[in-house]
C-alpha cells in the first residue's frame, strides 16, 4: 500500500512537471533567446477579411473603419451578421463593409458564422483569408504583415492578440491582463524563437485559401479557434506566430461579461487538453512530426491560475507526506516545481508586463487565483460545452 502510494505521488508530480517546465522554457526563451524575423512575400497577396459578428452594434463601425484603412484595391471585407437582433448589419454596411446576414435557430456560434462567410467568398476567393473578431482593433500594418508572412510560409499565421483592462479597472482586471500577456505573448514568443508553432487565438489569423476552404468550421465548439489550429497542425500546417503584427481588444468591464468570457476560454482550453493532447502526441510519434509534439506540449499548459493552484496543492500534499511519513523526495521535487512556477511568473512580469501591473499587485494575485477556483470546480461538475458570446459593456 505504501509503495503504491509512493508511485502514485511520483506519477502525479511528474505529470505536473511537464506543464511547469514547458512554461519555464517558453518564458526563458522569450526573454533571452535570439529574436526570429519571419520572412514575408515580396508581393502582397489578395486579401479578404472575414468578421463574424453577433450583436456588435456598439463597436462594429469602428472595427470596419480600422480594417478598411489597411485594405488595398481588390481586397474584400465581409461582415457576417450572425443571428443579430440589433443594428450590426446596417452599421457595418454604412461603414463600407460587405454584409451577409445569417439566421438559424440551433446552429449558433462563431464557427457557423465563419463557415457561412467562407461560402460567400468562394465565388471569388482571395489568396489569403484573414479572420478578425468584431470587437478587435488592428495595430499598424497588421493585415499587410500577416498576409505576406502567410503567403511566403504557406502556413496559417497568428498575429499577436492582446486584451487590455479598461481604464480605471481594479487590480483583478490588471492581473487578468497579465495572465493574458503570458498566454498570448510570452509563451508563443518563446516557442517562436525556438522554431516551434503556436496555437490559434481566434482573431488576427491568416490562412491561404487552400487551407481554409476545406477546414471544418461549422461547429459550436466552445473554442473553435484552438480546435482549428490543432486540426491544421495535424494536417501538416502548424500555425506560425507573428509577434510584429498586433490585434487588440478590451476585457468587459462588467463582472458578468468577464466571467462568461473566462468560463468559455478556460473550460474550452481544458476540454482541448483532455481530447487533443494524447492524439497529437500519438500522431507525432507515428509520423516523426516534431511540430505536433511541440503543439501538444504547449496545449498541455493549463491556464496560469490553475497551474499555480495545482503546484501549490502538490507542494502542500508533499509537505504533508514529509511530516507524516518522512518522505523527503516528494517535497524536494514539489519545491523545485513551485520555485519554477514562481520564476516563470516573475521573469514574465519583469520582461513583458511591468506596464500592466505593479509588483505589489502581482504579489496580491493569490486573491485572483482564489476567485477562479469556482470556475474550475464548475468544469468538473457543470462544464460549459456550448459557445456563449460574452456580454458587452453596452448591453
């Protein structure tokens, strides 16, 4: 019995060591590895920008105007007003976009809207299709950059996607922004510098037409972007990170909107870990495709708050076994993991997020972690499995 308990504890700590060490490797590479510049096509390919929108009347005109400012003659901008009950379609048309309205009682969600839009574009397909969410704004030259990199590499390209806390937000929102910086900037940048692929992030994504026209999009998957990236990697087209092109948005200032958003993202992420990581690892071993293994390792890193909780719990259990059974090796291993996660957080903050929050606010992040515990219990007992749009501040 004692031996079985030792093996069980060892397996648990080794399993936890994988995401902790992957995160530390990504952070160290992002901070200290040599920068990599992705080659870009000399010729600008023809582009269509596809914007799925559901009840986005409050901001759709600004988004359309920002996209149109980066288009060139011959490019297209299509907004799919999906099951809208507001003036999204009219406002998008007024701002100069092509608009297709879609209504369906049961097939609701971003994936269905994207599939509809690609069907509309198929009669005159572009060389590169770019997806931008209806609440996202573009950094300077973002469309041109990811279109050229996509055309040159022949791979899907993911721009840097950042979320900002609204002005006058409290520390919890700024801590959430820091976690987003770690997930969408530090981690993919580290793997990019190591020559590895990234996950798709849902917006600021560029695809060749050949890649996207056959992709399985018409689903209500809770994180359809993450699933699309995994599917493309399995088909030999792993996404490429492009940190010098940026799209950005803002967290909802309302607690209900932020909670809905966090639940969708994190439950979806955990679902993908459970369903796709073993599949990708198996495919990597079978085909010898290292990109699949790298993507599997990246996917196995859970949300930062959850990883911190898991590491803290592992250390506490290991300390208890030391006190009760005098086992020193679990506590030694758990301490190494706890120090590794602490080093990862501090290095990521000092290198990329000093302007987001102060060191004092970072040290107070345990309150943020504690607030997210019910979200993870909900994953076990009442998992969100359908796509739900986040409530906007204007609603």
